[in-house]
């Protein structure tokens, strides 16, 4: 019975479910909406952050538009949070993909305004203050602090452009400290992004630090892995699942007195 | 109950199923193996060609090794067919990813030989004959013929290196004509590869020509889409599903006399 | 005959060619090295920038290490240029993938020092000056100028975090203006990165502006497309090829008096 799946589809997507005439559409309702989205363990807003990361990375404008619309229409994420999502996503999946997400958000905001018969608020320039400290030394120092807070490991040396101008000056010296998405929210974007990027070390470091910091519990992490697998495939999901399982075993062992 | 899923897992993967302790592992057995692999409509060998394309593209050595092993151990694909798969995959997803698949195949052949207590047959140099005609003109002419046969559209002009040195000289002038995988087999590799590559025009052209040629029926195509979605995610699966559905509607309309 | 392919392999990779025992390895020598790398039309250094972008994006540490080593060992790109490549690549393909490239570069520098019996020069902190202007207003203004110079279109408004903090403050306000890679060099990295990212608008804008500015000629662009197709697959290559061909037709028409 796909009735529960159809209900879950409407709740999540804010539109009518498809007729389930192909194996793909049946599986969409029965698996994706009935067995994944309808699960407890994560809020719908959290599942949206994971899903938006996956659909924006997958270069599929149909699903991207549909999920941007649903996030806005449900009120689960407001325009400022979604704008911030796009900047964070740009860092982890690159600017070209993010530019498509940016366009998608603007078209879906427009669509929703039209549906609601509201005038869309005009955008104005963001304040310069929102760009963070101007002083390079202060910025790098705060970048190092933020790096340690997020990664729970020492900051890298300032010896390469990647680490200096990139990671400490911009990624941790600015992006992770911005308002509108919390550090925990940003983990719900970062984990799927590193999962789909296939880079072993970043997967390891972001999964481990999310669990070790207590920002994300192991049961929440398991839900992230399942949500990710549905949208970005079981092949990549398996890697994320293994890293999460191993990391949790190690963290648990450390915390249990009298174990090795 | 994931009993049927566990049985399907053993049949497909040729190893014991995982204990289903996390949401990901439960979904692996219940969805991936019980509701996808166990479906009728495609042979297990055909599902393997789709799946191998996805896991080799996903850069996940664990799943890649497991599926290479399973393909060999089940006898569904022999070493020569898998070698040929790797070359075809290289063309559509690029050389770097294929070189990892090449290593995976060799390690899994070795693993299987050890398990069976057999000596692994030494590889010998392939005959030069297998590289196809040396004469450039003949090669390009045959490439044009093969292009038309596969794509059901006229061959492109020889005006760019991409079309001349790449598409007509190498891809259709040689690879698609090689033995060990049939033209139909190669479609089971090409369709997932273009699906995950997100390139709208290649998705369109390969889905349409597979259906229009009769090499792949619409019900087989629908199964390919589901198998692909499981391994490469519903986000990209949705695009493939839509293209297949639209293409089939158009082909059906053309074939029905008296319809527009 | 793969003799020329084997010679080209040694010249490019700075190591011995593989024995060509599998279809994949034979095609590597015959197609990739004899028919692609050995072509005129781009310098080997330019082909390396395209190839490094592809192998770093493909998440394949073997090929990535091999190409980093070859770039260094040949002297085609020095460590500072490769460090700069990694930062530029991070912007277009995301930081997780770039962090793997960063590690690869350091290990290959170490390998080369050992082979040459030289002590590897210790890295020291980069100067703060290399982070560009501290003043936010100046930075955004220069970012707008650089955006126009690279894209040949007006800069976007400062209304979203993606455009303000990201594109104008960091990507064009800093990265594109850094030393060690010229603007033209950066195009040889950006074009493959947008090509593999599948985002239609960025592909369009970077291909068009590279041609229109005269930074890259149409014959160079055609070679980029072939090199890219070999390393990231013909599926994505086809898109890049079409955009380049269409863009060039349009530019030529504009420049020809008396045509529409």
C-alpha cells in the first residue's frame, strides 16, 4: 500500500504525489516517502538540509526546484536560511553547482509569491559588516579557533594557499561563523557534501567530529546516512555508513572505562 | 521481515548478508535486495552491468570490489567481459575512474583464485588485431556506420578533435565494435553512465536510441531506471525516469497510425 | 603499433608505461597517449592543467598522485603553481576534493625529493599581504572589476551571501587575482571544472568568455574538449563540445560584417 507513501509525499513535497505507474514511481512512494521521509529520528527540517545538499549536487534542476519550493512552502526553511545554505554548499561542492541552486531558490521564491498573491520583497545589498573581520590576522586567528571548534583537531599550518587563503581565511575564518545557519545545521549540509565528494579524509573528519562533539548523535547520524543513500545512492551511502559505524565504535570504546 | 532480502543478498553478492542493525543496513536488505534486485524484468547479469557502472562511477572501492567479486564468483560475467566493461566504462566516465576499476578487477580475480585454490591464468598481450583497422579512412568510415547503428542519427562532421579523434575514430570506430560485450550489453553500461554524468543530450540520445532500436524494451528500461536509482540515488534517477517516459510516449505515438 | 603511445606515456608520466595486457591498458597507450597527449595544439603544461582538474575531481588517488608527480618531475609546473592550482580547484570543485589534492601534492613533492636525494625545502607561513586588500569595500570593488574582466558580463548584485561573501568577496575579489597562475592558466582549470560540474550556465559563461576574450582560441578550446573527454568521459565531453561549437559560431557571426 502506497497510501502512507502518498500522504508522506504530499507532506514533504507540498504538491500532489505522482501516479505510481512505473517501478521508479512506485519505489518513490513506497521506499523514498513511506520508508525514509516518514521515519522518526530527524526533524523534517533536518532531512531537508541533507536532501537539498544531495539534489543540488546531483545537477538535477527538476528535483532541486521541487525541494527548494517545498522547503519554502512548508516554512521549514526561510529564504535567509536557504541563501545561507547555498553559500555553505558552494564551499563544499563548488561554485558552479551553487550558482544553479541560487537561481533555483530565486525562481521558487517567485513561484511561491505568485501562488500566494504576495509581492516578493525586493532584495537589497547585504551590509559590509556581514563579511566578518577585515583585519587579516584577526580573521586567521578566529579561523583557527573555529577550525578547532568544528573539527576537534589542531588547525593546519598557514603554509599553502589552500590552507591559508582558503580554509582558515575563508571557510572557517568566515563561512562557518556566519549567522542564519547554526554550527549543527551546517553539519547536516557538510556531511552529505563530503559523502558525495568521495574524499576519504574529509568524510572521516566531519563524521567523527560531528559525533564526538555531541552535535549529532549516532541515531541521528544513521538517519542522515539513510536519507543520503536514498538521494545520492547506496553505493556512496555504504561508505558513509561504514565510517559512521567505525567512528562510533571507537568513540564508545574511549568513553567506556576499563576498555582498551 | 528481511528474510527474502537476506536470501537475495546472498544470491547476488555471493557472501553473507550484514546484520541489519542500522537503518542503512535494514534498508539495504529490505529495499535494495528484496525490492530491487529480486524483481523480475531484467536478468541478474543485466542488473550487474547497470550496478557495476554505478559503483565504479561512485568511487567507492568497497562496493566496487564486492560487485566485481560477485560478478566473477557467480559466473554471470567472465573476466574477458569485465575487462571489456572497464574499457567501455572508461569511455563514458573517464580514464581515472576506470583505472581504479581495472585494479579492482585484478584484485578480485586474485581473491577468487585463492579461494578456489586455482592458479590464476596469466594474462598475455592482446593481439594487435583486436585494435581494429589501422587505416584511418576505413576506421572513420566504419565509425560513422557504427555511430548510425547505435544512435539512429547521422554521424557528426569531422570538424572537431572531439568528433574526429574521439567519437568517430575511437568511441564508435573501435570501442563499440569490440567483441566480448554485445551492442545490447553496451547499452546497459552506457545508459547508467550518461545518467550519472547528467549530460542532458547524451541521456536523451542514448535512452531514445535504445528504445527506438528495440534493443531495450520500455519495461526493461524502467527496471534499469530503478536499479540505477538505488545505486546512484533518486535525484538522478528522476531525470532518467522522465526522459524514458517521455521518449516512450513519443515513440508510441509515432507508431500508432492515426495519432498526432 | 603502440610504440609511439609508449613513448608518449613516458614523456608525459615520467615513468615506464604499463605492459598493455588488458583492453583498458592497450587503449590507454593507443588512444590516450598516442592520439590525445601527443597531439599538437596545446602545450604539455596546458594539457596538464586540464588533466589535473579531471583527475583531482575524479577522486582517484592513484592517477592523481601520478599526474602530480609527473607535473613536478617534468618541471612543467612548479610547487607554487600547483599549490595555486589546488586553491583554484577548491573553489570550483569544493574543498573536500581539494584537500585530497593538497595531500597528494605534498606526498609527491616528498617522493621527488627522495628520488633526487635532495632535502625538501621546509614550508614557511605565507605572508599576510598575499590575502589581498583587507578593506571590505575595496575588496568588493576589485572583485566586481575582476568579475567583469573574466566573465565579460556585469557583476551580480550584492544581495545574497553567495554573490556577496562568496563570488565577489572571495572568488573574484581574491582567488582569480592571486599570483602564480595567470588568468589564462586559470581558464585551463575552470573550463574542465565547470564541464564536470554539469552546471549549464557556468559552462556557457566560462566557455564563451574564454573565447570572446581571446584568452583561448577555438582550436585550443577544441583540444581542451578532447583532453577533458578522455579524462572525464565522452558523456560530459559532448556537452562541452556543443557549447564550444555553438559559442564560436555566434562569436564568428558577430565579428563578420554584413551577417545578422
